[in-house]
């Protein structure tokens, strides 16, 4: 079964175009180094919950939105190999002072797939 890395982060709405450029660059690096899929998604229908939600998870501030991204791999071993290459890729070097988002409020993790379903084309 596949392995998935998920990423959740706050992005200032004023920086969405800059973030989109950064995300395209990141996606190209992930795909170049072997990821099977790479997705970046911006909040559209993300309600505030009563005890927890995406907004609280990233300590979202006024004028920010939430981004959900993920990469898919063959398995954990494949993910570890891809991630090592991505993190060493010079294109992925970022200066925290000029980043389009607050990396300190970003969180991520790797997940083993339990169920995989796909529509037939």
C-alpha cells in the first residue's frame, strides 16, 4: 500500500501567488526525486470547530488561509529515499526571512495507508 506525507500550513492571503510559485517549485522537486503524486490545496470549505480545527492547528491569524498539501509514495522506504533527495536538492533551500509562509506554524507527518480506493476512468 502507498505511503503519504501530509503538510498543513498557514499562508497570508496576500502571499498566495508567491506561495503558489514556491509550491510549484517544491512539487517539481518531489516529482523529480520520485514521488508518485504531489498536491497543494488552499482552504475553501474549512469550518471552525468547537474544540479543534485546521485554523487552530496552525494558529491562523487574520488575513491568512490554510494550505493542505500531500505527497504519495510507493511505501515508507520509497518515501524515505525521496525525502532524502528532496531535502538535499539545492532548489529546496529557503531563506526563512523571505518565505511566503510562516514555517514555524507548519506541521507535517507520514502516514501508512489503511484503505485505497480510486474511481475507474
